[in-house]
C-alpha cells in the first residue's frame, strides 16, 4: 500500500472505517452465551484497494469463513444470544491471531501472493489495528461481560491439501469443562440423528493451535468456551444450512437449559 496515502487518512476517516469493522447483535439479550464471528466478513477498507487482489479471491475460504455470517445471525436470533460479527476480511487483519503470527496479515493464498500484505510498514500495521482490531476487541469485551460461555463460530473447507475431511461439525476445546462435555454429548446424539458427523477437536485440535480470541476472552477470564467449526459447503446449500442450523439451535438450547436454567434460552 502507498504509505503516504495511508498516513494522510484523517481522524474522521479512521473513525468511520473503524465503526464499519464490527456489528453487535442483541447485546442486551439474556442468553448465557455470547457468539463471536471473527472471520464472518470479506470486506477490505477502500484505502487498501482489496490488498491488490482480484475480487474473486475475497470470496475464497482464505479470505472469509464461508457461510458464517448467515449462521451466526441465525443462531443469535433463535438462541436470543448476543453476537459480535467482524466485517473485514481475515486477510486484512486476522483478529484470531496474535500480531506476531505469520498469518496475522497473511502474505499468500496457498501460494498466491497477497500484494498488500507482502511488506506492510509500521503506519499500515498501526492503522489496520486501529480500524480492524481495536473495535472488535472492545465489542467482544463488552458483549462477553456476565456471559456464562463463549462460542466462536467458524467454517472449514471440506478438502485441505488434497485430503477430504470426514467431519461435518467440529467442536474445538483446549480445557475441559461441563459446558464442553455437555455440548459434545448432546451434539453427538443430535448429530447422529441428523446424519451429521461430529468431530471432537476435529478438523483442528485447539490444544495444538493458537485459539487467540478464546484464550484471552474465554480461558484467561475463567469462562467456558469452544470454537464451533462447520463444513462450509453445508452452509452454502439452503437445505443443509437449515439442517445444521436447527441441529445447533437444539443442542445449544438444551445445554443452556441444563447448565444455566435461569435465564432459559428460548428457541
């Protein structure tokens, strides 16, 4: 990116871009849950010119968790749960990664360079943090206050590195808790009834991964938490989207009413 043009952004422009980075849903809802969708969006702020990428690349799983915007909105509505939805692409800045990780501003898409991420200077990095990291951070802190459990909602590609993943919905956890145990048990049963394959720390194992968002806002705060991973092609088809959504709604409502009967979660 052109350092001079970025340095020329005034406070008003920066504030407007920051305000557009995140959306808060049902923040006053009484649910024990708080949903987080760090990778729901695929937007890039205009001054960064799509990071030099052709538009189709911003629709790939490298840029966005496909289907997660719609799924998070659905779960927020039916579980009456607050949610924080990030709008900017994980290519612009990945909120679920520490600043020192190689893919905090990912330089490639499986070997295809991301021109705007090859050598971001200090001004560029500082502005991205102000615009895409700080507003999401504040929204998560505020929405998580008083919640019993956090759920970070993600999707995954069914084939990675030429290998097909034999999971439809994954529950990723780092530390055991009654919440995690109950979700795994209930989702295992409901998933089997729906013909869905449920993964226990699959297709990723959080115990061997970064899990930056929930490490900080969940585990370090003593809140039970998990990453929910859904196969993205299931979310692209209306019929299977409905199947997945209803299954998850049933599971999380059942778990909430079992562990935290007041307030109950209405579905």
